[in-house]
C-alpha cells in the first residue's frame, strides 16, 4: 500500500497546510492532532497533522518526507482541532499560525506533553494568616512571594518562583523556617483535591437565582445567555453558582477574563468557594507553569480553567460551561497577527461543544444586544447592586469651560475629593493617558517634539526624564533646550497620570497615592503591590488608566473622578461613543460598591452633550438602543459586516499600490454589489514606526457574500507582485479602523 501524504499545519505565513511524505520507519496511527517535525526551506518546523491524503497536488518528486512524528496520540482533542479549522477559515489566517496558537510554547518547541515535576512550595495556613494580617515583616519580596503562593492552586515549582520573583534560596528557606511555606518533593501526588468550599455563599437574590437556574437549565446543550447586570449586581456570584452546578455534573468550566491583573482576585474568590481544581492560563505564566495548566485542562485534572483571551483555546476533557466576563471588553480581540475575537470564538466553541455560554457585562457590546434582540441570545438581567446598602452611584457633570483648572483638576472636583478623604473614603481618578504630558512645546518658537518615525508626538515622562513615542517605543532624553531655536522654555502641554499624581501630592500631602498604569506596573509584582496598598488602605488616592477601570472591587472608593471625559466624545471611529459610554459606566462602577454611597464626577467641556445627559441618568440601555438605531441606519456593525485589509511599507507608495491591485482583483468578485470596497485610504496614523500604512475596507450587509469574497481573494493576495513590497494583514470583524 502506498504511504499516505501528511497534510501539516506548519507555522509560516503560507495560506494553506503543506503536504509531506510520511517519515521512514514505524509510525503510530496517523490521526489528526499529532505533532510532526518537517523540513521547511533551510530549517525545520514543528507542525500539527491535520489530515492524511492518498495523493497530493504537488508532484511526488517535489514532496519531502517529514522528519518525525512526535506524538503517539493526538495532542489536541478533536473539538479543538475543529475550532482551529473554523478559525483559520473564518479569519482567513494561515493555518500554521492558527494551530501554533493552540499550543503552549513548550509543545510548540517539540517538548513532550508531560507535566513537569520538580519540588514545589506551598503556602501554609499560618502563611495565609500572616499575609492577611500583614505580619510578614517589611520585606516586600517576602510578601510578594507569599501573595503569589496564596493564589496558586497547590504548590508552585521552584523554577516558576524563580522566574517570577528573581528568588534566591535563602528567602524560601526563611519562609519555610517560619512555617509560612512548606516544601513538597512531588507536588503532583502530594496535592490533595481541594476540600469542599471553605466560605459559604451569600444567599442569592432573586435575579441571581433566576440567572443560575436559567444557565443550569441549559446544561448539556448550546445556548448563549447574556448576563446583563449593573456593576456590583453580583455577576460573579452567578458564575460561581452556575459553575458549582457544572462541577457537580462532573464537567469543566472555562472562564475568560479581559485582563491578567483580574485573574488573581477571581482565582482567590473561586478557590474559596468551589471544590475543584483551578488551572490558570495566561501569557504571564512561566513556560512550565503554562504547560502544566494546559495539560491539566486537557486531561481533566483541572475542573475550572480561568484565563485571558488565548485561553479560549484551552483544551477541555469534559467541557460543561463557558463564561466570558466583561464580554464587551476590547481586549478579547487580538490586535496583531492572528486577529481573532475570543468572545466570538467562545460562541463558536460553545455551539460546537454543545454547552451553554454566559456572556457577562454591565455594559454589553452592541453586537450582543443585537443578538438578544434577534432572539439568538437570551438576556438575563440583574438590575440592582447586590451587597447590602450598596446603591447605584450618583453621577454629576463638572463644567470646566470657564473653571480654572489646576493641572487638570477643577476646584469643585478637588473640594469633593477632600470631603471624601475627610470622611475616610478612598478616591479614584481616571485618566486614560500615561506619562506626564502628551506634548512637549517650545514657547519661544512653537516647536513640538514629534517622533521621527511616526505621525505622532512624543509623550513627556518626567520621572525618568524621557521623551517616549507611545506608538513605536522610540525614546530620547528629555531635552533641556529647544533643538530648533535653543530656547529654554520647553513646556509639557496636556495631562498624563504622572502629572496628576504630582498634583495630588501637592494638594493632599501625606496621603498615600497609588498610580496604576503601564509605567508603574511593568515590573513583576508591582501591580499586586499597588492593589495591595489600595486594599489595605495605605493608599487612599488612586490615579490610573483603563487598567483601573476593569472589574476591580475597591469597597472603600466613595468618589470616582473622570478627569477628561471629552477624549472619546468626537472620536473618528464609529465605535467611540459606545466605548466612551462603556468606559464611563465601568469606571463609575468602582464607586460605592459596599455600604458607602458612591459619587461619580465627570469633568467635561461639553456638559450639554446628549451622551452625558443619558449617562447622568445611568441609562446604558438607552444609550445602547440609540447607538444601535444609528448603526442600523448606517448599516454599520452589527447590522453590517466588515473586513479590513491593512498594508504597510517603508516605501510611501507601496501600500496603496498593493491595495489598488487587490481592489482590482476584487472587482469581479463583488457579487452584484453585495460587497462594497472602500479605499485604499491612508491609515488614520499614516506613518508608524517608520512605515507608511494604508487600508482597504470591505463591507457587506450579510456575512455570506463577504466571506465568499474573502475565500476567493485571500489565497491570491500573497501571490500579487505588489505583495512582495509590503507587509499586509487581513482583519475580519475589525474592532478599530486604524
Ligand atoms: P459584579 O461581578 O456584578 O460586579 P460581584 O459578584 O463582584 O458583582 O458582587 C459585588 C459585591 O456584592 C461583592 O462584594 C459580593 O460579595 C456582593 N454580593 C454579590 N451577591 C450578593 C448577595 N446575593 N448578597 C449579598 N452580597 C452579595
Ligand atoms: Zn524653540
Ligand atoms: Zn513613534
């Protein structure tokens, strides 16, 4: 019998799987999902076997033999293979890259799919207590290590702790000597299955109970439920209730969260309440940790898998429920390379696996609301805050048109802040811009510091005395003199979080301040330390970017101030109003979560803007309905469907030349005008990181003709002669048109 041809998804930009001859020697049964080592160009790659065939389109003389089959049994379950095929097709992305995304790095590198066993360290009850009571002494590292261990499921390996905390053996020895940490020689066999829940659940309110019952009633079949619950309404309790029921049925739950920073908090809460093993999967994990979590999920040792975007590809032995928390969040969309939407893939996955999916949000995406209106999703509503005494925050606008601002802060806002601090509450200020000031300006000649590689200005970072381009990362020392005229009156225009922090130090001397943005949280453990300071009350003023807006539960925040709400008001993107409304409602949701009544103060130059009028009434549903009506009239998503082809090159003409060629190719494929092509046009920021950028937009009233066009077009793109001069990428269902 003739040896079969192997169809292998090989990591490369090639638009299809590649054919190889079977390697010589004895072979395991050739089933999809095995890893295969293959030659490619002058090197070797590790791909995933998708299929076998009797014949290839390539001449047999051109076929090369694969070098080795790495697995005896498929690494990926059939369900995940199917999801990979679907995603490669839908996003028109090279299958090799898609299937590589499904594997943790260790497996992509060809390592065996075995749990790494090495001595592990586990926090003891005494350690937990010491951490809670802050009796760990003054060593920040000691605290950080204990904090890491306190949210780990069982023990953590030494290598993992090393990678996270740059540890030396002495620190761990000290922790062990004090009885806060214990050493386990084989954590795998030592770790008992966690005992039944330690903390009792609050009695669910009617809305929660109805939601849990509805999710439970959908067990064993696909159903998409939109849990539309105001901030603090107890959505997490609903997830817990639904997951407990899933675990009782012997099934696994997959929970997606938008931000790594939110996982420890959630893991801790889940761990205290669920009697099952929890695996955590996100990009911040060490290699071995990620491999172990992935294998635990796949082999069913983990009962709950919690992770960020890429965890939508977590393999599950016995899927029972998928939850997407904060489903509106833009971070579910991958913004480069394989541009998938984890939220949308969760829907596809739940459908294929025949399990219910819960999409939770206080500010559901217009897409999901439209799906509810169309009858495809079921809406479960939680309309009021759950905790005793917690009420919806009161919103007010501060008109800053004629108010003198002191570093962006108006007198009324400062007065409200002082009153809150005096009353013992915490205050959170939100500004979605890090750094000191977004512009450096010469008062003598009008010079502006502009990035030489982007159509953008440098941001001033005063603490580090740098000018940094936030688009390409280029950095310079902060100049003392204007490079144009030699003048010395250089000023920062505009506001960033760093500048606000300094203003707060001046206005509220002696009050602890936590600034939470990408600059202050870059080092491992620093975000946890800041959040700790907020929770312990050491910090009473919080200033931060959108990192602060998401999901955190800060019970003592009495006032949320939105320093500059106008940023998103007149944005170029048709989604900017939706984004602004979601952001304001989410940030506002950080106020008044426990017994304290919360206030939200929004500084704006446009207090009469209709969006603010509705936000004042706290009426996200009304805003969403209005925006949906506008989208419908303009045939924009979710009532229309888009794909964006981006191209960039160092040559200014090349992107447009490529896209024009694509538009010409597309012309005969447009299907009687069912699909429209717009462009090519320059990208809103035409030059970035030294490259010129342009884009071509495809729009259609229905998905089918759009995807028929893309199916025909995508394989031809790389073969266009103009393609050699550009980098291009296709973005299906783009979330940003830049
Ligand atoms: P969400 O996820 O909707 O923002 P959470 O589940 O975090 O809300 O709940 C907000 C707060 O209300 C938490 O402190 C939680 O402990 C509390 N809470 C939730 N459900 C109840 C309930 N049924 N009774 C009392 N408190 C509750
Ligand atoms: Zn000058
Ligand atoms: Zn730049």
